[in-house]
């Protein structure tokens, strides 16, 4: 399970300390590099970050100075407050324990407070893991931890490079993938959620990516009685996850 890291450890600065942190496998959430900064160590940092999905921002030197007055050498890195898990390691453990896995997959949910609220609800509803993409996801920072009421430390978060491949892995492992979208007449209450299940939810702006909708095993909608066209994603997650919990408790 995730364990909290102290706020003193939330940033590291200087090219050599950051290189060593990356080589040791530290989870870097975001890195700031001074605009126009060159040099072998900067290139080494970029190489170590290649394919990691870590956000790199190029900023003026004044921005870095405002964060720390110490010798940052033009580079500051933010350490993620949690340690990420791997879904391919978690699933076998769940099956070995005789658990029917319930996994939540978030496609491009970028609002930090929405994300934190979803994590809090998911942990309370008994979700076993949350999967997010390496790129295009909310930053897991102190705001996310606060909004989650600390739930981020109690549920595995899996950061995956390609959600389409991850969904294929979940399906090959025996999980049904239920995509939550208004683009169907099937209601969430008509889906059997007692089975090993991955709930797929989309972004605040445009929902689930068409490529992921295509590969889902079923689509499910939340019925709406009012005039507003949709629910906030964190509220929708609560409705769906507690329907799953209701079904599992009454089975």
C-alpha cells in the first residue's frame, strides 16, 4: 500500500541529485527546466525521463528562483507523494486471494480535485485498484491527497503507458470492461457487476476516448430525470461504484 512522503521531500533540485533520484527509481511527478538550458546532464535527465510520461515544463529562471533560492542549476523536480503499482502484479494477487477484482480505469481525468474525490469514493466502495494514463491525467500532488482525504495512501494507483493495451490485459485476465457513457440506452443497473470488472470512466470534457469505447465489453449509462445533460465525473463515479457495491453485498 502507498505510504505518505513528507513535504520536505516533495521537491529536489540540481542536475546531479535529480539524475541520481531517477536512477534510483524515484517517482517524479513533474520536472521544471529553465528555458534554453543546455548541457550533458540536462540531456541525461531527458533521456532518463524518456517514455516515462513525466511532464516536463520549460520555464523562465525567475520561476525556479521563486520556488527555491538554493542552487537549483536550472532544474527542479517534484516527487510524487505515492509509489505507483503495476496492474499486472496486482491482479494475480487478487485472484489468488479469491477476490473478484473491481478496477477503476480513468481516461484523461485531469482535474486534481475531481481525481481526489474519485479516489476517496473508490476506496470507500472497495475498489481494488485505479488505473490512470502516464500522459493526460491529473497530477497526484498535495491537493489530490487532500481532496482524497488520504485515500490515495490506501488504494493502489497504477500509471500505465497505454490504456488500450491495459484494457486488453484486463480482458485477457478475465475482467469485463464496462464503459460508462451516455451513448447507450443500457442502464448501469442492468449490468452484472458481481463478476471481475473494470469500470471505465472518461474525461470531464469529452468522456471516454472513441478507441477505448470500441474495445469495451459493454456500455452503461446513469439514468437522468432532469434537464441537465450529464453528471460531474466524480459524482458519476460515486453512483456507479456504489451500485457495484450494492450488487456485491446483496449477492
